[in-house]
């Protein structure tokens, strides 16, 4: 039944004539003829009548989001609003505000997963209320994490011969946390060895390529470790094994190698470094940053030796939210054995009634991403991951060939010898009056986010662009990008130098996020401790 009611005057009391009888006052099977106004208006809880409630606003009940008073007001920016807002209006206003964000599908700057199956999304949504750290309440969820760690360790050929050599691992909120934990473990193990030998342990250092992701710089600075860089060159975009081992001294806690440099997708030669260490009788350990390549190389190039098959490799991190095919953020770190994860870093705690060991930088976190990872593992299996990664590699090779035909110089590998991405730059022989940043800005007008950036230290004069080929980057979408890339170059070629410069400045200020975003507090600008501050290096988007 539809009840038509009139709006009561302010101060008037409700009556049977103006409102339908509340169901809570009706005894089913009993006639309502004898109910009085006082019965209907009586409070459900004794004493509630003393609470003075404000009359509803005139538009709190509305059939239209945009007919409400909230649609005509500025959205809260700095202060929490005093009053409430209907849920549908709050949802719609925020959704509308986010519509100005870029389309994740067209964001070819990021490795982060932008597609999962509906069943995976449903499973993850159902787990949103679960606090992953509560092992006592959610033991099955904790067990699923252990299963994932075991699967990843075996994927990376960790030795599992005895109880004492069982690989160790944990989930993290991404590879940044995983790298922090691995760096801390290397430092602490080195310190313990130095203490036992009665030697100074105050000056640890770590060796890595200048093309590392910024989280490595953070780890070194946060944990007071000297950074020793092997700089890239115009012709070499990865660490040089000989130079890396030459830098090793008694204070070196370890060497970082990258399975998939974020700039160009190259795999660094971990085996060559391990072989040199053995040849020189050095017991320096290696950590492999497999954030991007850890779920690619095992399926596309299984013969590549980079993992625990090498005796010096003691820990590996990987991002589940990149080619692990899970929404952000989830990462993993695995140690070869307990020997390489010092006991004094692991805390045994009793939380909500359950004894548990913990080695993390945070505590509470959602369980959804871990469950999403397990879903992908059992849903796809090795065969499914291999099919996807081979498809991505084919698409990457196709895009590489197309861009080469358009006159670009390809800087990335093909044929599965690196990540499924294409790094490229303009050919200086063509003497263009525009650069890679202008091409990137031109593509932005078509909705594509294709980053342009400068190379790492000793090669910062090189400008390049990069397209990350993800699971949802189909051949058809690739063709659309190639067509728009050609259009962008043709458009810029027809412009004169002054017009190109003005257009770039306009796009930078009014279209790109960097032009509109708050760049942070003035106090923290122009720092000189990072590679960007020292050399002008710009970090590739991950």
C-alpha cells in the first residue's frame, strides 16, 4: 500500500491521519481500530520523550541527489562537517569528484593491477571487515597466507630439504615494506657477525644500481646504511656485476639486484654477481628485488637463473599487486632459511588470545589482498600465469615493433628477456623540435597516461617514455595507442617551437596531476639527500 501524507506544521504532533501506523506498535492479528493517537506516538523506550529532537530539514528526504542542498554546497576540505549527509548523496558527490581522475585502464605508467575477475572482487569484498593480524579469530585466513608464502618460495626454488632450512616469509602491504624488512634483516645479521668477531659495526653499506626504486633509498636512510651505487650509462641500464663486486668491503651488508628495472624492464645479472662473489671467496649475500619480474620470469623464461638456485641469494621480494595480478596493495618477502632472518627481529606476541610470531612494520591490515592472491594462485595455476605472461610478452613485442616503425629508439628488451613493457625515446637523428615530455602531454589529451622521465645517475641527459603492458592491455587497445602516438608526433611536427613550448606549459598546468597537485610543504622541497636531489634523477612510476 502507498500512503500519501501531508507535511505537518512545525510543532504539531503526528496523528493517525497524517502518518501510517508504525509496525512496531501493531500486534499482528489484532485489529487497529481501537488504537489511540497516544498509543502510536508513545516512545518505544521509557524516558525517550524527554529527548528534544530537531525537526527534519526541508530536503533531507528527496528523490534526487542533485535536488538536495548538499549538491549546491562546497565539499568539505579541511574541517569535518558538523552535520550528517544522506549516504546516497555522500556516495554520489565523492564519485563525481573522482571522475576527474584518470582512467586506470589508460594509465600505462603503472605496473599495478587494474583488472580482476568478479569472483575475486566478491571474495575480497566479503573479507573487508577482517583484520588480518587477528589469527585467533581468523585462523583460516592466516593459513592462506602461509600457503601463499610456501607457493612463492617453491616457485623461486627455495631449498626445502629439512625443518631447519625451511624458507620463511610474510605478506606485506607492498614491495616497499618487503624491502624494508629484507634490508633490516641483512643489516642485523651483518651486525651480529661483526659483534661476535669483536669488530666495529657502525658503518654498514649496501651496493645497488642507481636505477633502484626510491624505496631502496628510503630503506638505506631510515636504517642508517651507506648507499654505494653502480651508476648506469647511456648504453647500460643495469648494474655492472664487476663494478658491484669491486665495491664490496667488510662493511657491506649485501648487494641488491633487480629482476626488472622500472625504467627499461631489464633483468640484472644476479648469477654473474653470485659467481664473482664465489670466485673471490666473498660471503656477501644478495637480495633480489623481484617486485615486477617475480611473477613474469618464472613463466616466460624459466631457465633464467636468478633466484634461490644461487647460493648467495638469501631473500627475495615480489609485488602481488603488479604481475601477481592482485589489486593494490600486497607484497611478499621470502628468506632462504631462518639463518638469514635474525631471531631478535621476530616478536612472539599474544594477540587476542593467540600466540603468533610477527615481523612487520605495521600491525593491523585488511585480509582482502592476501585472499585475492590465493584466489589467483589456485584459479590460474602455473598454466594460467604462463598464458597471461606470454600474451603480455607478445603484445609488448608487437608494440615495440610498431613504435620502432614510427621512428622511436627502443630501449627495452624483447622476446621475454625482460619485463613486458616498452621503453623508448625519440631518435636524435631526426632533430625534432619537441621532446618526449611533449609527446606525453599530447597523449594525455587523448586520455593516455604514458610517462616521460629522465634516466638515472650518469645518464640523466637521456629522456625516455615507457608503456607498461598489463593484463587488460589487449591488442585492440594497443592498436589504438599506436594510432594516437602517430597522431601526437604528427601534430607536434606541424607546430613551431614557440607553440610547442606554450602548449606544454598549458598542459602541465591545467591537465596533468603534477601541475594541479599540492607539491608538499615548502620546508621539504629542494632536498639534497636523495638521488633526485643530488643528480636530478626522476623516478619511474611503479
